[in-house]
């Protein structure tokens, strides 16, 4: 591949990534782990999640009777 095609491919990928990030309406925070008053929104999100009953345990596999 020529250098020109690599540069074009990188520019297209950067443009597509930028477009998706801008149009995605996502609240992206690249600030790292938050503590204290900054992290209060997480506690509210945990309260909003409905309680889910635990899944039934998986059945034990049948023993192989062939020998």
C-alpha cells in the first residue's frame, strides 16, 4: 500500500470516529475515576435499576454412560 492510501484511510477513519462521537449524544467523560461529590450520579443510577431475581442455577451435565 502506498503512503497516500494509508493517509487517506486514516483520515477517513478519524472523520468517521469524530462524526459518531459528535452525533452519538453520549456523555463521554475521559477524566478517570471520580470520588466524592462528583460521583453522586452513580448512586442515583444504582437506585434506578430494577431489582432482578437471581438466575436459576444451571443443571449439572449428564454423566457419560459410554465407556
